[in-house]
C-alpha cells in the first residue's frame, strides 16, 4: 500500500522505514531536507512541498501527519485539505487533543475528506518493536487502511495470549484497535499517557527512597548503601512490577547510577494535563495521576534523584531531551 508521510522526526521517519521494510511504498516530506534525503536513500520518494507530496500519491490518497500537536499539525492539515480531493484520507498520528479531532473530522467531512486520528505509542523503539495504535474514525476507512496498521503494529509476538479472551476481532492482540469515531483514538492515547505519568512517578519515588536510605538523618544502624542498579535489574526478573518502564530504568541506572547526566527538570507534553481535565469533566477522582503531573511542575523548581529518573525514563522511551539544565 502507498502512504504519504509528513514529519520525519523521531517517530515519523521510523514509521516510513517499518512500512518500506514490509513492502509498502512511501512519499515523504519534512522541512528538514536532510531527513527527506536520508529516507530517499532508503527507498522512499522524497518531495519538497505538500503539493508535490499529494501529486505523488495514487487516488484515493492517504497522508499520515506526524508533527507536534497544535499549530504545526493544524496548519499542515488545513493546507492538505485544500490540495486533496473527496475520498482522500488524512491521518493524524501525533498527540493531538481529542476535541480538536472531533472538530477537525466534521470540517473535513464537509469537504468529502476522511479523517483518522491514531494515538501512537512506541517512541524511538517503534521500528524494531512496532507501534501500539489506538485509532479513531469511520470503520470503513479504518478497514481500508488496515494493511498499514497491521504492518506498523507489533503483532502477536511472544506475549502469552490472555486467558479466556473470546473477542472475534484480533486486532487488539496484534497491537492496534479501532476505538470508535474521530477523536476516540487520541482520547484513549491521552489516558494511556496520563497513566504513564503515574507509573513513572511511582518508580521515581520508590527509587528515591531506596537511594536516600543512606541518609545522615537516619540512625547509623538503619542506613543502607543500596545498589539501585542491581535492584532495578532484579525487579526486572519475575517481579510483579516488571515492565518496559522498569527495563528503561535499569538501562539508565546501569549507565549512570547517580544520574548526573540529568537535571531532573521534567517536562510534560500536554496529555497529562488533558487527562486531568477529562477527569474533572467526568467527575472521576484521579489523585495518583494529578499528583504525578503536579510533581513534574515541582521538579522544575527543585528536583530530586527521582526526578532525574523520570527524565531518564522519558529519554529512554521517547528520546525526550530536557529543555533546561540546572
């Protein structure tokens, strides 16, 4: 299948690569000419503007936009909508606010265009591991694009099948779902990221307690000089808290046990805030998720060892580099 891709950064470029490695063709564009050239050398058709990208696609066209949420995505999709024709599909694979998807889907439908929102998780590891995808939009269009989603998804892999699962649709087991209408994909991904904040905060706080157990504020007989890298490693193996986040924690601590390479000033990219807003609208109590967001705010004023670990995890799965150093 053929796909146009706009935005060839940490995830967009690897989405193109994973597709091409599995027999699909891509037409790619990015303002960074080096990104375009690099993918062109690997077999993509590189273009210099949106008009050339649309012209290089067969009808009905499908274009995946992988840009930062907000103005960059909004402007690009608006420009695309003027170039594309009824029956074409615009896919937003970034971290757009789901209410913007609902609005955008209605506006594009008036032009005869299909709009699909894809909450995409996988970070910088997606080329190797595949991408977990939560998809919103009309069922027929999602079904038409299934060869793309099936290729990008991790597949069944070696994860044990869920006992007593009886669903007739196996897409969830293969790493992607059709969540519902436009906006639902990004809504599910938004909550995923809110939960991620809480899980990361729990690891950060726990390891902060472990690291400070040798504090002079404790009686000498209660002080333990614990090897936190070893603790992370042993927890990876058979522990109830084993997870990919713990794997990334172990990697970071093995490389830099004191985490001197991180300031601990932890950014938040929007989804955590939106999750709390949704909880307020729906009157759902979320003390863990809200506190994890507020902890990131606090980290920008006075950071801890745990905050450095948060930064290390964010870098590990998403390549997120701290915006400032203390």
